């Protein structure tokens, strides 16, 4: 029996280095072992998944099938893995809207680099694509740490703002048609143009040109226009944001680690993702050592006592915090292992535990 | 810097001529960046230098800095961006107007690297204006750091040869890449994955021509003082043995090892670390 019911999408978030990727992979392995068809996606440009699963960076953007026997030689099931490539996602959108040449824009290409700035927005599109294809029972999502995770959460908001109607007027002014205008629309847009000129868009673009140089402004306008032409793809991701909040649709796992000193960072991620979490969201405490040290009772005031206290400090604080804010908590014991496949295997066994608190 | 080294022998004074101007402390979240940054700032100050601690975002601990007698500065992205644009256009009013338009707002939203780059430029400016100043930058976690240091290169490519921004980026790079200016300190923990990640950040920085980068291993149980192996439980013995193997394997890549501290108070931990900072300076 799966102790934590699986959902169409399961999101692992948390600060850097807590073991999000390792735990996400162990969850994927566990769900696969229970007979589900699983895809694990990492949208973190650091791509830890690449090392854990021994994937090829060159294959970023392409689904790769993982044989679970790399973790446990006695089993024969498989699951799929994907390293996010914003460029691949953008290309797919380009093909769909017949805009391949437009998407060849130098600015779009730079922005679609892993650290170029569009990673989070493209990730939402990628996820939406796989959810709609309905190939998988569960998609396990490994997210980037900190600020980039927040960028992911608010990506659809940004998309929405970007395609805001008032913003469209700039292109009408610039005579860059987004779609064939009916005479009536053309008439209306003329009115709008005169309005905009009054409100100073011409001035605004001249400022931009002054700061960035003329060639940039030209490329930039073309980039924005081509994104606009494919706006249906971008806007279709808005429903994804709504779905994320639904309890039947998503499992949220806030990953923390007992070897890290920062509870306030986890707290800040928690705060920002609050509107997405629901009643059955989970906090995971990775690298717990208290069970390992259960039978050790150094004398009070001895140096060993002080050592034990200092080593357990973070774990105990995390538990306290977990009790206050979550109804479900799972502790994962620290695994001392050189190779991450061994860690993933060991951790996947711990998923059959019942959550506590 | 000459005026500040009067307490030291001439040999030490020469040593200080090689000091970096910007100590960029990075690494994954929770590896001890803030602790290390504060300890380093205190060490530099104890040498009589004008060292400032600057913190990104809201991670900073104002009270702790005060307890440690370190002046605390938090960077505000919105303010930096506004000041920069106002400076370029010669008007605060136009700058605030521009930043309020949906057009520019969404540019800054869709391309967050622009603001990061302006912020970095602001820090470099501070250092150019005051030749005695040393800044210890408690940087954002490594992924964000990479984006921040990569964005000027991306934008230089995007903006082409002309324009104020390209020229400003060139100017900023000229300072950032001048001798003894930038020093990267990548903080990490004693697990194979964490070290691997730390080395990746180090390689990234070096591939972007930041040559002076130290990898620092924090929270090492092996180096905790007064440990008596025979009284420890078997799990800890195993853990220490594992950490020893890790240290041996990566000894060439690791510049400095900082011990796990048995103190509970942050202030005490930082003061303990302060004594181990000389090697990083």
C-alpha cells in the first residue's frame, strides 16, 4: 500500500543542498515499484539528476528511460526522466505555431539558455505539455532552490502580465501586426495609437534605445512580437497554476535537512508557497541522525554531551517547526554512501513509512 | 590601505597589498555562508582594514551583525535599479515613471538578470569610489550567483557593440577582472554530493575568468577539537571515518577546512571561526 497517496504531480521544493533531487528520485523509484508509470523532471539548471541517473547533458530536453536495476539489480521495472531544456520547449512552441524562423531571434536564444532567465516560464509550459499528454500516472518535479523556485511559482503571473492587453498597443503603434486586423479593429487601433503617442510610448522607446543601443531595440521588439504570436501556448499554462493548488492534483513536499543551519530559509519558501500548499502537504526532514544516536547517553556537561547537543540542534528545531506548521512529517535517516544510487535506493525504502506528527 | 597597517610589521603590510577588494562568499543554502562572511569581515576588521559586510535579500541577521560590531548593509534591488536608471537619464522622475510602466516592469520580470546585473554594478561602483573599502558579500545561493555573474556576459552579447549598457558592463568587467579584485569563496559541507556541487560552482566561476576561488569545507566533524573517538557511538565513528575519506579524496581541491562547532550560540561560533580566516585572505 502506498502510504502517501500519489497525485498527478508531486513537487519537491526547498533550499539548496537539502537533497531535493535525491528524495524526488527516490519517490519516483518507489512509485514505480508500486506499479505506476512515472516521469521525473528536474527544472533546476544545476541538474543534479544528471549525475544521480548518469544522464547525458546533451540529451537535455529529451525523455530518457531509466532501468531501475541500476538501483536494485533484482528488479526489472523502468521509469522516465527529463532534464529541462528551455530551448527544446521553445522550439516545440515554435513548431506548433509555425514560428521557427521568428524564434531564431538572438535575444530569445540567449534568454532560453539554462541560466538565461526564461527557464522557469518555459518549465511551466513543459509540465503542462506532459500533463496534457496523459502518458504518466505521476510526474515527480524536482525544483531549483530559493529565488528560482519562487520564479517558477509566479511564472504564470508573469506570463499573464506580459500578455496584458494594454501592452499590446505598443506593437500596434510599431506597425507590427500580431494578427490580421479587421477594418473595424484597424480603426480602433488608430485611436489607440494616438492615445499611446500622447501617453509617451515613443519617448519610452527612445529611452530604451538610448540605454541599450538601436540594434537591441529592433531585436527585442521582434522577440516580443514572436512570443506574442505564440501567446496561445503561453496562456494555456495559466490553467496549470490553478490546478497546482488543488488537493487532488498535487502533492507538495517541502524538503529540509538536519545538516543545515537555516530554518528561516525553509520558512520563507513555505511562506511564499503557502497559497499552493494544502492540508495534506508534507515536510520531509532529510539526513536525520537522532535515531542513529538513540543509544548514546553521554554524561551531562561532558564534551560528548555538548557534541551531541550541537549535532542534534538543527534536527530538533526542524521538528519543532514541522509540528507547528504541518500535519504530516517524514524523517529520512542519513545514509552514509559514496554513490547517490545507493542513497536513492535506501531512501526509496523509507517511503513506505507512515508520516508522523 | 597603508594607513591601516601601522600595527603590523612591514612584511605583513606587503601581504596586505595583495588583498582582494571583493570577497564573494557563495555556496548552496545553509552551508554557512553568513557565518563565514561575518567571521571573515571580523577578521579583516581586526587587521585594521575597512571591511564592510553586505548581505543579499532578507537573509541577513541585523541583530547578530550588531552583536558582532559589524556594520550591516542590505542591498535593495529596486533601489539600485532606480538609482541606476535615474543616473543614466539624468532624472529621478523619469526613472520612477519608466519603472512603473507595464512595458519595463515586464522586462524586469521576464529577465530578472537585468536587476542582478545592476546590483553587481552598484557594488563595484562602491569599491571604485572608495579605494580603501573591502566588501565581504554574503551572496545568494549558488544557482542565483551563477545567474548573476553570467547575466552581464549574456547582456553584452545581446546589446551588441553600442549603447550605454554595453559600455557600463565593459566598465564593470574591467574592474571586476582587474588583478586582486575579486575573490570567490565557495562554502560546502563534507558529503560527496555537496563537494561535487561546490566544485561545480568553482569551475563555473573559473570558466568565467574569475581565477581566485577557494573551496571551503565547513562543519567538519573530523576537525572538531577535543573529540575522543573511543567514547563516540558507532554511527559517529563511521561518519567521521567517511568524512576522513572524503577529505583525503578531495584534499587538492579544498583550500580550507572549518570544524563543526560544539557551541550553540551563533556569536560564539563566528568568533571561533574568525581565527581560521587568515588563510582565506
